[in-house]
C-alpha cells in the first residue's frame, strides 16, 4: 500500500455488542502503524460513559469509564437511556459533535462504535458524507458441530439499526469467535482498501 495515496483518514466500525469491533479496530490500527501511519482511536460512547459515571457510581457502585463487561451489561440500560435522550434533543448530533473536533487529518482515525443511522445527519452520514470516510460492519458467529450461530442484537436500538448499518456499510463481513482465525479478515480488508482507496 502506498502510504502517500490513501484517499481517506477516517474508518467507522459498526456491529452489535460483542461482535468484535474493538478487536477489529486494533488489528487494522496495528497494520496502519506498521506501514508508518499514526493511528487515533475514537469512540462516540466515551463522553456518554463520562457523563453517567458519577450517577452510576452513586447508585450502583459502577464506574462506567472503567468497568468489566459484566458490570457494563448491568448498567447498559442507563447508558442507552441517556444516550437516546441526548440524541433525541439534538437530532442525533450530540455524541457526534463530541468526536468531530478530535479527528486529526494527518492520522488514521478509527471510530470503534458506530451504532446509529436514524437521523438525517447521523453517525454514518458524519463519517461518509461529512468526512469522506468509510464504514465497516462486523458480525461475529460461534460454531458448534458445523453449525454457525450469529451474535444477535443486544437491545432494541441494535435491533432497529443493525440491518440498516449493514446496508449502508462500505465493507461488511462475519468472523469467528476463534481469535487465532481473525487476522485473515483484517488482511482481506486491507486488500480491499488497496484495490479501492489507494491511488489517484
């Protein structure tokens, strides 16, 4: 890949909870770092977790900025409710605007939690139209005795948005839970980028 001819600097990764968005982001980020790019990881939910952290600690003894997956699952309804309220008040822009100013033009910026496409200028529009970036959708499956079972949406918001996110993604794939098999999916993505987004 020609480091000087990459035609985007923003990647958004979508998928349901537990699909491996962070894992895929790390693999992609490590590749870009290996060829000389600086990589910045961003999250729409970072500010959300910060805003509800104090009330969550007071009520439940859980710090949403630093908790286990099990603890996060316990307070997920709180996170979802606050997130939805602030999105509704701002036509979907509240969490987007918290990330917008953090994007750096000379780095590969990876947003690890694209979840919504309900408003006219929502997360997908922000990435693709406003910033000329690309959106990747990740699905994960478990496999037992030759049968695959997909990880399903965790809540009503994922159920409502995930199929739309797949349709609006520039690149989508399903990968296994087995970590040893996952790197090849990153390699396939890099080849796709090389074929479609490198050059004049």
